[in-house]
C-alpha cells in the first residue's frame, strides 16, 4: 500500500471517529516558515477530551532515528500537551506507539490500536489531575 493510500485511509478513519485533525500537506508545511526539522509529521489529531497527537504515518511498525528526531523537535515546537506517535496499519486497524514508549525501548511492532492510546492518555490525564 502506498503512502498516499495510507494517508487517505487514516483520514477516513479520523473522520469516522469524529476526531478533529489537520492533514499536514505541502501547503501547510509552508506555514511553518524557517522552522524545519529534518522531517514533517503527517497529521495533527485532537481527540475530543483526549490528547493532541503529532502522527507520523509509516507503512511498517518501525521508528528510525530520523523519525524520533522529527517527533521530538515538533513536540518541542508545539509544547506540552502534544504527544508524538508513530502510526501504522495492520489487518485494517491503525496501531500506534508514542515517542515516550519508543524512547523507553518498547517493541514498536506491538503497538496498540490508536483508540486505546487516546483512551489511555485521557485516563492518565484525569488521574494525574485528581
């Protein structure tokens, strides 16, 4: 499956979930002006009552050093409240691993469905606020 096909499927998935998002295309990339980390993320997703995700789509469950640098830099630019994650598809599900999980050495191939990432992050946010 091509990168474009994955992006189109992810966009349909986000619309079906009703999660607000911005697909970062070439026009949107120009808005960042002089701020250019080595790579751009693909989607900014804001799950209702959930986290704000900087999503980097991959065809396979992998994270290169360049991917990690990309997400780290964009998270620094956007600030607290944004979570960098690698997203890929397996058996018609979108799976994700957060930058924090990747940095801790988690096996990225075992990622969780992105819905669980959103639910788990919201639960952690509510727990830490109490």
